[in-house]
C-alpha cells in the first residue's frame, strides 16, 4: 500500500481522477466538478489543499480531500481556537455533503482508508486534530472510517454537524401531494397560489426551469447574480463560487434552477442540484422589493411542482440548516455528521479534545432541556406557531 499527497484535484493520478469523475454521476457535491470549483474559489485564505490518495495492490482504492489549517467556514468549531497543525474536510458553508472517494471493491476501499489514517499517524504526526464533516452517518463507509481513525491512534468523537429539512414524494401531481398535508399547511400553499395568479394578472409574470439543452445558462447565472445582490443575503465570501457551480451543474445535466421574472426582470431564484437521492435545493434568493408579493415562496412552490411532475423525484431536501421557514416546505429533518479525531500525543490535540468533551456535555444538557420542554408543552396543550416563510 502506498499513500501520495496532491494539492491540485486536476493533477491527481489517473486512477484517482477517475474516482473523482465517477463520483459526479452519484453525487455532484463530492465529485470532480464541485471539487475543482471549490479548489479554485472556496479554499480559505492561506489554506493548503491536501488530497491523500491510497493505492492498494495497484488499485486506486481511496482518496480523501482535506485542507490545512482546518477550515472555519461551515465548521462546528469555527468559533473555537483551531491549531495551525490541523486538517479538515475540504468544505465550507456552501457544502451540503462530504465523503471519501472509494473504489467499488469494499475490501480494498477499507484498506485504503486505513492506509490514509495510518500514514497521518506515522508520517505526519504534526496534526493535532482532524475534523471530517458533512458526513452521511448511514453510509457504509462511516463506521470503517471511524474505526480506521481509532486504530491509527486518534481519540475519535463523532458529532452532529448540521441539520437539513427534507420531504419524500409518492405523488406525481402537486395537488395530490398538497392534499395529504394538514389543513393549516394547505391554507398557506393556497395563499401562495392566489398570489401567483394575482402576480400573473397584474404583471407579465413568468416562471421557468433551467436545466439543459435549449436553455441559456449565461442568462441563468446573470439572473442569480442580479437577485442575490438584491436579496436579504450577505455577500458571499467567494462571489464567483455559486455562479461557477450553477454552470458546472448545467454542464453535468444536474441543474434544476427555477427563475421567476416579473416584467422581464428576475425577482426570485431557486437553485436545485439533482443527485442519486433526489434533489438538493442549494440556494434560495428573492428581490427584497418584491417581498410582500411572496415571490420567493412562489418560486419554491413552482420548482417543487416541476420536480414532482416532470422529474418524478422521490425526495427533495433543503441543503444545510434548519431555518423555521423551511419546515412548511420540508416537514422532516435529518442530520449530517462530523468526526473529530484528536492526537493524544499533542498538547493542542488534548486541548481540542477537552473542549470537545465540554461541548458534548453542553449539547446533551440542551437536548434534555428541549425534550423536557416538549413534554411539558404536550401536557399543557401549548405549541409553538411556525414563522411565516420569507417572501
């Protein structure tokens, strides 16, 4: 077994580059197009990209895309002291998923993972901690990854990283899906439908999905930039990254981008990315001047309608985080996980571990308090009203 380290995803040895490109078909968020764009636009200032590649019996078995020092953007530890001698997933606030690149042979893949972490422990002992985040805890590689870190000598602490809202669909017509929602939810959706009809009566209102041949991707990127600049959102740390992702997803055939225009001007966008699990809504934005007309909600509803009726999706998720407005659209919740691995032979590693233990205790205490509050609310019949979704 041999382990090599590379700083440029485009310059990976052919077998590993093939693993990366094959991942595009399964999950755009961990494939070549995403990683190339991430490397060029999203690496934090002064960060170094380190892609560890393990070859087993002449086969490209496993690769792990990391950066040093450990990234803060999107990290659970962004407000904590992070030592310079640290590694993390090559992820940011924009990342919806992360995982190792593995060959199809499960045995070789697991050997490759072990080889990477053994290499870190034996030949790169300077790393105080390794933070792998954005992980799917139900993936078949999750437990082998955790066990490989432990066998390499790290103290390992899995943790919930970020939540995501999702919904599953068995219907093929939007109105059939809405019929199974609660009366309160249906009333909200009907309100958005009324506002959509009113917008069409009073203005030249048009909605369309950009996804493939015949669509103008340059116009779609321009629409995203226009709306984002006029939205409630803060400027992006890397303004070129999402436009690049929109273009890459379009070229890959996985873009599902809804654009709502009023009198020819884009006023709301919904950027979706298709993958083997369904579609992830990566970005939502609307022009603040049109907030009272609920153009953001209209764009979401029309996009979901297209995905149900044209793409026949079985699942849609809202990417990262759990803002209250998302609960109307996606009633269910899951967690992406992280794995923090601390080097017990390093003072910085021990400091990081002690801070993590404190965080774990605090989190369990908060979870217990929420559980007790929910039980108390249920007993008294009091419930929290959901916030109004944004425009």
